[in-house]
C-alpha cells in the first residue's frame, strides 16, 4: 500500500469468523509533498477448531520514504510482532481417517506451543548518479526471541541477524538498435544464535496439570555467515529479441560452540570438541535466458539456471560420536525451462505457460547406525544420498469477459491455473533403523500431488457490490514408504485422498461521503464440508496430518477509511 501524496487517511479494519476468529487492524497513511509514512497496528485472537490450537498475534509495522532530491531517496521499515500458537501435534493416519481430531496427547501434556517475539528493521538509500548508473544500498537486522515446546521437550532460542546489500543498476545504449542493462552487487549476512533445550517432567504439585521444564539437555551457540556476489545482464536486440546472462558466487561458514560442560566428554579417551566449524565455498550459480516478443503482446522464452543449498549447522555435527561431518556437500539444482506469456484478443485474455525440468544432485538424507546386535539405532547422521528429477508444467489463464463501467455487471473475469508435477527419485537410497537401506529410485517424490487445479471468477456489480468464487482441486499424493517388516525391502505406499474445495467471498464498497469509504465483506470457506489437510509430513509415521476444519467456516468484516 502506497499512501497518496499530500493526503492523510485513517482506516479501521475488522474481521470476525468461525471458531472465535477476531482481527482488528488500525492504519494511518500520511502523504506529504516529498515523502509518505504508513503505520499499521493489528491484533488477532483465534480459539482454534481443535483442542489446544488457540493463537494470538499482535504486530506493528512502520514504512516511510522520502525524496531528498531528484537523484536520491530513502526508505525505512520497522516492525514488531508477538505471536503465540498452541500446537496439538500431528494426527495419525487412523485418527485422520476416523475424523478423530483430538491430537497427540504427548504434545498437549507438554503444553506444546510456539511463541516468537521479533523485531525487524531496514534502511534503504537509492542514488541515481546519472542516466546510466544508479545504486541501491540497504542495511537490515532482525532480533528474535522464542520458546517452543513439543512432545520431545522445550527449547529457548535467541537470534540476532544483521547484514547489508548493495546493487548497482546499469543501463547503456549501444547504438540505435541495442540496449544493455544489468545489475551487479553483493550481500552479506551474519546470524548469532543460542539454543538451550530442556526435558519436560511431570508437575509434582499437580500431576494433572501441564508438564514443566526439567533438566537442561544442551546449550549451543552458533554463528553463521553468508556472502553473495552477483551480476546479471540483459541485451535487448532488434526484432524484439533479448538475451539475459548472469552469475552468482556464494559462501557460507558455520561455527557451533557447545556451552554445556559434560565432564565425561573432557578426558583424553572421550574428548569431544566444544567448537565445530564448516565452510562451503565457490558455490557458483550461472543463469542464461533468451526471449522473443511477438507483436508487443506475446513472448516466448527459454532459460537455464543453477543453484546450491548448503547444509545447516545441525547436519555437520554428530552428537553421539562428536565427529564433524566434513565430507557433506551442498545440494545442487539445475533447472531448464521453456515457456510463453502474454495477452491476446485485444488484451482480454492473459496467459502464462511454462514447462520445466529440475535436476537435483547430492540430495541429503539420513543414515542410521545400529548397535552391535542390530536391534536399535545408536545415532544418525546426514549424507548426500542421491538425485531427484522434477518435471512439470504450469499454466494460468484469465479472461476479461465483461468490462463496462455503466453496465449492471461492471466486470466479470473468470480465471484458472493448473500445475502438473512428475517428480521422481533417481539413484536415491533412504536408510532407516536397523541398518536397512531402501531404494527409492524411480519412486514418486513424497509430498507432491501430480495435479493441482484452481479456477474461479472475479466480478463487480453496479452499486458497489463485488465478489469471487473459487474452486480448488488437489490430487492424491504419496506421503510415506514404509517397509513391511524390518528385514523385508518391500515397501507399503501410504497415500492421501484427493480433495475439492469451494470458497466464496462477497463484498459491498461505497463512499458514504466524499471523505469516508465503507467496505463490508462476507465469505465462506469449504462450502461443501470437505475433509482436507493443511499439511502432511513425509516418512514420519505414525504421525502424519495437520488437518483443516472439515465443516464450512464463515468470516465477515467491516472496514472504514477516512481521508482528510
């Protein structure tokens, strides 16, 4: 939202819904001659549709910008949020299929929750040296304090993240028919964090109450640093051809310190290092694309990109042995894509189409190390296990069926989009307990529905009425491959059911006076009372589902805005 220059407005937005949903947002917009400011304050309460799933959220956001001269301007952002969400754990497959949404009793007994308080801030300065060269420089920081509990225990964490980014924007005319434009810059970040974990034990005063924090399990202080160098250039040529090429180079370094002294780990025969470190260098990511525009309306393109995913700190340390996982590599992904987008039929039809294939190498997975009798797992660590091949098609279309400011229907625009995914493992070995390896090669990647389809219509009617109706379809997908027995390499394939959702929203907007705008809304989600999920966890049986409400939910709001 960009405040209007030389105008001041105040707005109060409200939203109420099923299961005790209440949200209040107050907004002030101040527009001056050379700058603007936007202030948001919001508060939300929700009782939850299942036991122990209530939440509360409060936030403040402040955005501001100022034009200092024709060549330079500054932007500033400050934000604060306090979020508390109760968690009742994942449902088992049997619970979900039986509509038993009581949750996991171990989560509830530990008062499972996520409480996060965060502060964010950033300052940006833009300077245009001349018509060819400009610079954008930003500094930013984030501070987070959190306490989280689950069935496994309690963790306190604090983190401070800070960094900067600078980008030069470059534009050059190469004669009358060629134009070269590009960016070049760098970004650096550092995060310092501390995580302390505890066991949870029964409340000795009141055994029926929630469990309480028990003995400390670990105390780790970590420092992670990243830096990126990047540049990307586009050459515009005659006949509406353009070529884009770029490259980036990334570095990541991690240091983790054990701040919990254990005497048994500090003898000549049992010594484990208290400080561990790892670094990932020379992660070079090239990019190339070519684009052709037809009749100023339709473009066809082809592109190739390469990227990296470096391991996180918990991957390179093996707590049981105290060893550093030195040979762990960063995952590598290479994507090839061809597509087209544009407008047709006198700009009434807008479409996008993309066909892609992404090849992942050195995908990371866990290895389980058994005890001497092969009856239990002593510890696990991460290795680069194999490859994944992701093939897919994405398409979207929107048609402006009616556009008439004087008609009963001022606008009617149907739309649809579809994604087809053929994601498979290749030379991929997944290792479970009891030191048995299972070959996932040629199996479908878990957690990926083959087809996702959305369709709907947006409309606006005379006298200020508007609305939309949407339909969502999500295909069935595999979420776990489980061996039949500990010694049998054959696997049972667990699959979700597909689902269809129908949602609708209607509104009324009107200027009560020249200065006061009213906007009222009412909506229904899951009109057909369909059982569906918000998330499914892969290879985590018996726990699997985070469900959504299987009955229709309702919401409505009233928004007022006064402009001075």
